[in-house]
């Protein structure tokens, strides 16, 4: 059925699409292939890592975090938090577009929900 302001693709169609999309990224099962690996030192010096400024050739670290923490862990955490923020923003837009959790009849604008949570 077509409703005013809604597409003809229902929730089941969207779920089927998401499910089949996830299946397309699976790799066929095969025997593991061992290739020669170069030796990698995880405890590398910060100045030898990628991410230097190209003009001065230094790593910008005004707080000295590289001497206190593992830089690889910090980079991984930054990527994880950036991806989580992108997902949260997509949820923010999906809520304002009218999408919601089936069976949960909560209709609230994203800004109103934010204001209620931080009040």
C-alpha cells in the first residue's frame, strides 16, 4: 500500500535489503594462506610514524600524549569515536525523517529529545 508521504518499500523490504547487503561482503571459506610478513614494531617512535606535517616535518603533540600513552591505541580510539559520531548523526537524521523502531510509538524531534536529555 502507498501511504501519503511514505514509500512503497516497507520495513520488511528494508530489512531484507540490509540483510542481503551484509551477505555480499562475506568471503568464501578457504584454507588460510601464509605469506611472508615483514617485521613490524608496534612500539615505534612517534617521529617515525605517519601523520607528520609536511611543512615542518614534526608531529603536533602539544600535550605530550605520545610519551604517556600508546599512540596506536589513541589512533584506533579516534577512528572508533569518529565512526560512532557518524552513526549517531545518521540516527539523528533518520529520526527527523520519521523513521523509528517498529512497535515503539515515540514521535519526537531530535532537537527536542536532545533538550530533554541534557536538561
